C-alpha cells in the first residue's frame, strides 16, 4: 500500500528537518508510541501499539533514518514485528520545500503488512493508516510548537 500527502508546517525547513531526526519529537508524534530507543544517530528501536479494527498489535520496530540528502529530503525504512498479529515493513520518502508559510512537507509511504493484520482487509488497513498519518502530523506540529514556544 502506498500513501501520499502533503502537510504545511509553519516553521522553517531546517527546524522541520531536525525534528524529523529527533527521537523525542518522534516519540511524541507517533500515535501509540510507547518507547523509542536510539542506538545511533540513524538507528532507532520503537514499541508502538496500533489498533486495526478488531486487531490490536504491539509492534517491536527497528527504524533506520537516512538524513543524508537533508534538509531538502529525508528517508526512513523500518520493520515491525507484532508476534501472532503480524509483521509490517515499509519506508517513507519526504521532501521539504520552504515557502512563505514555512515548510511544505510532501511524503510517500510504502507499507507491506502480513499475518493476521493482513486478513483484516485492505480498506480497513488503508483507512487506519491514513488516520494515523494525519494524527502523526498533528502531534508533530504540536510537539514542535511546544518546543519552540
């Protein structure tokens, strides 16, 4: 499944880029995130609880950040194991463009889900994924606003 969207963030590109690389901001932003451990500047481990319809899954995830094309672009790849509920892997390509209102963030996310979660149905998974993406950016803006208040 591929999700694409854009979000206008009322802060400069460098601030947004740095926040995308900040484990504490990410923890505050990711819906259902219970814990993030940083193993290096680019390797994170996270525990995230997500509910897809009747299936609630706790993912133990590994995420690799790729800030090498920053601050214009940002990439991440990850995988998460939810035991009997299933497995998810995916990545995100993010483009950051400065404009008069701050930074326009365009993203494309590719997600593959297997196991019990995949049996829930693609419409439910897609709807939940879109809702979680929107919630991430609401939380992200709030975390940035609190930090820069």
